[in-house]
C-alpha cells in the first residue's frame, strides 16, 4: 500500500522550490502525493496562483482559506489561527503518513501545529538557515523542533539543526531544491519571455524583489522608497522588472509604491506572480538581481550574475562571491548597482548545491519503511 505524503504550499516561490519533489512523489510507486494549497495561492490579490499548480498537472486535495485581507500583526496572527483550524480539518480527512513543509512562512507554522497534535510526522526542508532580519528566522527554528526529518541545504545549516538536539540520523544535507528546477527545466528563450511578459528587454536589465523586513516595524515603506529613488536615477536604457512582495507585515504599502513607480515609467513593469519558469527565465537574461529575496542568494549565482542584497532581511544566510550587500539607503543602493553591473561572476560557484536535491530527498524517504516510528524524539546533546 502506498504511503500518503502531504505537501503543503502557501506561496508561489515555495511551490517553485517544491515542484520537482512533488512531481517525483506523484510518479513514485511507494508514495501517494497529497497537495494542500493555502495562503497567497488562494488570494486574488496575489494572483490566485493555485491555478498554476493545477495547470502543472497536480491535483490539489485541499484548499485552506486562511489569509485575511490585512498585513498588520493582528491580522497575520488571526490568519495563523484560521490556518490551524483548517489544517486540523484537512489532516483529519486526508490522513497523511507524512507532512512536508519548506522554509519559514507563517502559513507553515499553522500546518505544523495541526500535524503535531494529530501525531503526523513532519519533514522540513531548508531548516537551519539563518535570516536575522525577519521573524521567519524564529518560525524556521520552530518548524525544526516540530519536525522529524530534516532536509537541509548546506553543512552549516546541518550543524545548526544538530545544535537544536535533533537526531543526526534524521538530518540530511541535500542542497537547495530550487537548483533542481534550473538543472531540469528548459527555460524560455529571450524572445518567448518577452512575448509572455509583454516587455522588451533594454540594454541592461534588473530583476527586483523587495520584501518587508518583518522585525523592523514601520520601516518597509521607507526602505522601499530609498530603493525606488535609487532606481529612478537610472535612465531608460535600463529595464526594471519587479516581482511583488509576499503577504507580510506592511506588504501592501510596498506593493502600492511599486505600482505607482512603474505606472510612470515605460522601462519598468511589475508582476504579481511570474511563476517559477518565467522568473528563472528572467533571471537568465537580466544583468543584475536587486532586493532582499532569498533567490538572489540561492539561485542567482547559478546564472553567473551579481546580486545586490539590500538591508538585513537575509543577514546570516550563506552567500556566494557574487552577492554585494548594502544598506537600504539610496546612494549606497545606487553605487552597489553600478558595481554589480561591472562585476565578473563567470567563475562564481553556487554554495547551495548541484541541482540533485530532489533525488536525495526521495532516496532518504524510501529508506524509512514507516514514518510513525519517528514521532517520539529524543534530545541529542552536542
């Protein structure tokens, strides 16, 4: 009998990282894939991206509405509560043998709470990473302690998970799953991408994503303004491709600023969601990645281009030599952009792996004849 492995996804970016794992689980003779979509996937404001999951051929077993139309701390706390209720009901219906979560989003905290009390083992991807500027850091470590199998990206992350007392036999360094997509997927040609985006690339082009730094209250709009003022200093020979931020504290103010900015400039466009294929295709053809998204650190080095990492959202995360850090101040951002456009990244090595993460995860899952035996954990002293 096949074992039910339930993959939870709440954002477009997270789904892109999970795609190849879901595909291999779906085709596996030992496992039955179950999919739960929640959070931003179900929101018209963020592009109803669950439709992309279905277009990729996956059956969504449950859709859990939890995201309130609010980016305040109170609204997000209520969303977590609604999510926990929804996941409790969904797990009771689906009866998964294992729940898979990736990363550090608050939607996953709701899923893990429900799975924990339902005595369902949890597999966590990308634990042990550090991002000191966001409360995602604490959520990620919470998920580590609530989980039973750990698929980490780097040796440094593995050591941090072990420091939290996890069983060394259940902590596996597999690399960053997003690199599997780069290795396996045929990306769009430049002409195909321009047609799908409705945007013509300029002489030099920037891919920009800026998320609120959730541990810095009332700073998101100010920091975004500094970024936009720096970008406004560039002339129209620079193409500016924005992807919108996640559903985080103060995110709607950032979205409005970006929309106002691009509405006044022919060389700038903004997309609620590009989807993983178009996003990585864009990364292949741009000259620079700008902002504070983890993709600038984890995926951009594979395309041999520089990243301008702004502020402290990704502070503590492992970085390739192609990453340039700067404060969220107009002049520093602008000078970093000019430096990044000149930087030679042709010899850069991505420290996050080789694009075989999914194969390793599947191999380790196959090694467990039953996941129930994982439930009772011991603290391993270091």
